[in-house]
């Protein structure tokens, strides 16, 4: 399934005339490992997290050097319930495991919320459906093709 997702992302970006670089590397399971193998700053990693808010799944995309401000986000949105999706839910929604999910909720029918600080990076890096495949694109291209809601979601 992961190769299918990678091909889907590559085709999706090609169809939208988005330039991207692909890096194949040893499997990585943390944001720090990914940044090290890519030779990029940790903050340029686009960490995709799937959450469930009041019964609806959605995606948050954060700089990899930050964590989701769950309590703040929940309070600001007035959600009664808010939690991270379970590993099983993530697999059912995306066909992927945590850490390999690309920052495109739209590919999975999920609303995408991106922390504004990811924009401090001219380009962003992310795993592309596989723990050993990364893609790098310009942040502005990411915004143009994904059109996420921008806000303050990280701490």
C-alpha cells in the first residue's frame, strides 16, 4: 500500500505542476531520524497527525520540532472530545502507519489544519507513504495544492 500512496502523491503533484525531490533512504521512525537522514532542519519536517474531534477525523500538520497543543486547540474550537486517532484508525483511514503519512489530508478525505510556523521554512520535507521515502517541496506549493486551514496548532 505504501508504494501506491507514494505513486499517488507523485502523480498528484505532477498533475498540479509542483516540482518535488524524492529521497530514498534507510527507514526512519522519528522526526529526528528523518531530519538526520535527509540532512535537513528538524523544523522543516511536515509532521502529519490524525485526530478525532467530536466524532470527525481531521489532520494537523506541524513543524516536526513541535507538538500539537491539544488542550488549546480543543478549547479554541469548542470541541467536547478531542484525541489522537488510534493506530488502527490511522491504518483504516489511510492504509498507512504513523510516521509515514504525507501532509495531504485531502488525499484521504480529511480536512487539513497546518500550523503557521511550518511556513518559516521555504521548503518542507515529509515521508511519502513509506518510512524510507521522503519528498521535498516548496512550502508555497504545499499551500497552493493542499489549501489547508492555517492557524496556531502547535506548541
